[in-house]
């Protein structure tokens, strides 16, 4: 549900100030693919590490599966929050953190559902889980928060160099085109070659 609700994320008003994407540029470029793969790697490694950490006795118990499953869900929720913008940290969203109500409902519903799986006996029997302590939950949230921390570092220090964020140099030497006495060589401060 959180992934689908990202489809109705309000548009960042700063998008209009960026040059358009060139028509030959792929939608899923190397920067996007690197981010997808690095996020997936962090989720997989974090989840498997918790599973390995819980397997101290060499047997798979309900606690092991509960800890592993909850870790995966929390990583997924943190990743969904991080994906609200390609190049802006979640705390600096120009449209506001609470602007996408459907996203907040989806994340909230997912977290409530996860708590029911852990603590509600009928769901425990179905999913073969057992209650976790408050300390367990704090540990999982802190571990999964590494997704937000690393994503924020990437956005703050490295920014975005893909798609519409690419800076396109203007051609200063071209002859201005006029119509009705007005120059058509620039559009909103961008040269014509950035409109391709």
C-alpha cells in the first residue's frame, strides 16, 4: 500500500524551475538503478543479519521469524518514506511531510497490521509469531532507520544528477529567434536547446 500511495504524492513546486529532461535520456538511468539496488541490498543485509543474530541456538523459532519479518516490514516502511522525493530529505520536503494523507494512512495501516500480527492471538496462530518486547521493537526501528539516515546523507551531500535534475548548458552563440518583436530564443531563462 505505501508504494501505491506514492503515486499521489504532491508535486514539488521546485520541479518547474528545472530544465526538462532530454528526450534521449532514459527514465530509469544509472543513478536511479544504483539507488534501487543499494536500497535493496541494505534491506536484504539488514534482514538477514537479524535472522542470523537470532539463530543462536541453531533452531528456527517463532521469535526468530517474528524478529526477521518485523525487521523486513520496518525497512520497507523506512524505504517508502525515503522514496517520497528523489533529491530532497524527508525533513525538508517543500510540499510538507503531512501533505500526502493517503501515504500516511497506508504506512499507519501497515504498522497497525504488523502489530496485530505480533500481538493478536488469532494472527499469531496464522503467521506463527510471538510477542516482542519493547526493547526488540526499539532495536528494529533503530536498525531500519539506517535506511533514512543513509538516504539523507546521499541527498544532502551528493544530491541528484539524474533526469530533470541534470543541468543543461545553454548555447550562447545561437541567433535569437523573434516573433512580433519578442525574442523566442529563451523560455523562462532557459535556452531553446534545454526545451528538447
